[in-house]
C-alpha cells in the first residue's frame, strides 16, 4: 500500500476536474483497509472513499486522503436451477459486471448496462435505470465499519434502499467502506420491459419473445444516443434527482403548466421530471463559461473543457434557483459535492 502526495484526481472523476488530493491511496484488498485504518494519516486527516468518480464533483483541491477502492474479483457463492448468488469486489467496474453476467447467462442486470462507476458505489446510490434498481437483485454486502473498527456484513434490510438512496448516505455516511457486494441473479430470463421508452424501442424489432441480450443491446444504444460521453464531455450523469412533490401541489401546478410531467407514486406523491423543469426554464444547451447544460439531456451538466468545480457548482445553483422561482420546486443534487 503506497500513499501518494499531491495527487491529481483529473482521471478519477468523470467531470474531468483537475483537483488535487493532499494524499491518495489505492486499496486492493481487505487487509490493506485494516493497515490503512491504523495509520496516523487516516486517524488525523479527513478522508473520502472514491469509486469511479462518476457521481461526484470536486469543487477544489481535496485537503485530505482519497481512498480509491480497487478490490477486484467475481466469484459464485451458491447456485441452483433458478438462482445464482455471486460475490463481487467493490472495485470491479459495474458495466463489466453486467456484461460478464449476461455472457454467463446470469440474468437481471441487463437494464442497468452502461452505468459508469464501480460496484462498491452501486448500493450507496442504489443505482437504477429503465425500471430496475440494483436493490432488485441485491443480496448482501461486506465492508469495514470505521467507528466499530471491524468488518461487517449487511443484508438487504440493513441497507435501507430507496430512490437513489441508502443507509450509506445517512447513518453510515463516511463510516463504512464497502469491500464486497453480493447479488442473487436469475438463471432463467425474466426480462423487465416495464419502462415505456425501452418497451417501445424493443417493439420495433417485432420479436415475439425478446431476450436479455436484446435488452442489454437496446439499453446501450439508447444510452449512447441519449447521454453525452463523459470521456469526450465531462459529466456525472443526472446532476439532480427527480423531485418528489405532493399530489396536491402537482395538481395545482398542472393547472398552470398543463404539460408538466409526473409519475404518481403510492403515497399520494408525484415524481416530477427534473429534466423537463430544467428544459422549460431554457437551460438545455446553455453554457456559462466552461460549464454548460448538455444539448442532449437537460439533466446533465457538462464540462466544456477546463471548467473548475466551482463553475459547475455555480451553474447548478443558478438552475436550482430558476426552478424555485418558476415552479416553487427545490431540486436536490444527485451528484455529491465535495468541498
Ligand atoms: C454518463 C453517466 C450516466 C449515469 N447514469 C446513471 C444511471 O442511469 N443511474 C444511476 O443511478 N446513476 C447514473 N450515473 C451516476 C453514477 O454512475 C452512479 O452513481 C455510480 O454508482 C457511481 O459509481 P462510482 O464508482 O463512480 O462512485 P463515486 O462517484 O466514486 O462515489 C459515489 C459515492 O459512493 C461512495 N462510494 C464509492 N465507492 C464506495 C465504497 N467502496 N464504499 C463506500 N462508499 C463508496 C462515495 O464515497 C460517494 O459517496 C451516471 C453517471 C454518468 C457519468
């Protein structure tokens, strides 16, 4: 384990922000975590646990220690005729996992193809796309509880998954280093076409029984078409969450803004499309300095080249304010802002 000093994070965040960390360490196995925890550096400095950096915005240099989780490995734990349980190192790339599963006929994750980042971050954010969330196949995970100074295994209920949310953003925030994640996948293809855009796209093929490979390919094609490539135009996917408002408020707004789009939830709440709100406020494709809103997708803030973290943050705040002014809706960041 080598601790590096004054380390550039430019290649460790998909915004491509050239922030420097005072200290940086790459962790390759569980033993290195225990070794690190006992160093005075860890005990005295602030730290941040980093995956692929695809859901974070560094607003400046990081005055502390970046812990980059690179624990690899995928193994089968249990299998029967219907299900297979696998254990995956937190440092594996999520999209590689999806591809490996499909190639081995372990089904379920295909709707989540092409989401950037590492496996360890997937439960933190409870990643989701095309009507599937990682929680739908989650079995358990192991990680290091910093306060208790021990490895622990958490099951589904312990993780308190919700829309882009989990216990790791609350009670266990900055206190739990995820090292291995387990998923229970299907041995039989049981495809999920409940997302309208996906089912419409698949229906164009006129195939009576679409299979998981078709879902996987279609999701990749849709995403490639719809989202800017962060390797060419730095971004962290959706910058904001879709806001959830009361049905009463939604109905009132709908009287004024008849085209307002919403998805009714069970608890008398409505999830509103943040992208639509942002587009209606005229932000799509706009650029302020080196920061801008994607031309492809209004929910994505992009780095047009050498933007500073603060440029991106300032733009996000202006967007938020305009949504409050027009709709009285407060957007919540999906991207984590790191000071
Ligand atoms: C182009 C693009 C498209 C995207 N599309 C989607 C999408 O469709 N759906 C979606 O849900 N997200 C999407 N995202 C967001 C992002 O890909 C996910 O949030 C992803 O899970 C982040 O993974 P990461 O490894 O990059 O995490 P990071 O950005 O490095 O970290 C995210 C959070 O997880 C924590 N974390 C990371 N690893 C660990 C660990 N081992 N232990 C404990 N905590 C950890 C970090 O501290 C931080 O709080 C997209 C991003 C981009 C750039």
